[in-house]
């Protein structure tokens, strides 16, 4: 019978191949262990301090660090309480803003151009208790002009998303309508519609959309909101939102 003994080179290659497979298996097992620990961590309820650590890391990952200073400190802390679904939110806002705000309402973040409203909502949008999407009001208005009234129904309900770690395994999440007041009225086959007024009224009326599923950012003040959207919408927004003002100068200069 012919010998099948391996040469020294073949032995070395076989040992190297076995070692490579062992390294790959070890790395796979490490990755699975890390994934399991991370999934367990996501399911453990975080406090506001842990949420702040997470959003600070997230901002760093996107190359735009979260800078906390005298102008935004109270707002950032309030958002940490709110998105951690912490009852201390109501007491804290009463002390800091002179008005008691409520967990069952959404967030209406107001302030001048460039003070960081959109940035803050973006870093808080994935959170353990109340994840949400951030959508530009101008984009919604442009989509309406192309696709019509059906799009208003889509934005009038919670967003349905795949169950995934990126939204902390929530499959129905809220929406933050960014830059409310910049969209203007739009036409679709002759119908002129104040798109965001319709969306907000729909979300107010629909029992399937609790108020805390809806947030907005805006440069408008209360009087301008009434001027843009009318008394009825302004009245509904008072019921739907916690109004928080972010002061300061343009951070993008």
C-alpha cells in the first residue's frame, strides 16, 4: 500500500489551517458572548445617568461631541429624565423651568437657529424606553406634493420598524418632526394643504398615537405657531407637548 504520510510542508500547512479555524471559532464565540451581554444590557432598565453616558458616546461616534454648558445643561438633563421615563422629570422641570412638564406628553424643543435642537433630538432618538425617528418637515411636505394624502396617514401613526438593537427592540416608535414652520403649504393636484397642521391634528385625534410618540423642533414662538397653523392647532399642541426652550447662540459658527 502506498504511503500517505504528509511532508513537513504539508504538516505545517495543516497545523496552520487548524490554528486559523480555531482562531475564527474563538472570535465567533467572543462576538456571540459580546452580543449576548449587549442584548442583556439593552433590556436592563437604564437610569438618566446611564442614558447620558450612552448619548455622549453616540455623539462622539458621529464625530460631533456633546458639549454640555450653562446654556444647555438643564435641557440635556431634562431630556435624560424624560427619555429614561423617569418620574423625576416632572419635579425637575418644575424646579428648573418654573413649569411642571409631564411624561405622557411629547417634547416640543424651541429655540433659535443653530442652538442644537436637531442635534439633541438626533442623539436621543434611540433610547431604551421611547425611541423615535427624526424627520424633516420640509421633506414631508415635498413627499406630499409628489404622493398626495396617503403620506399624511403614514405620518399620523407610530412608525413600525423591525425589532432590532438599534431601536432597543421596540417595534413601534415615535416621530420627531424637525424644523416645524419651514415647510410652507404644498399642492397636490390642485389641493393646497398645510401639511404639518394636518399631520399634527391627525396625531392628536388618533387614539393609537399617544402624545409621547410625537415630538417637534421649531424656531417659532407661540404667537408665530398660531399665525402659521391657526388657533385650533396651537390649542392641540398645548395639550400634546411639553414646551422646552433651548437658549444660546448659534453653535455652528
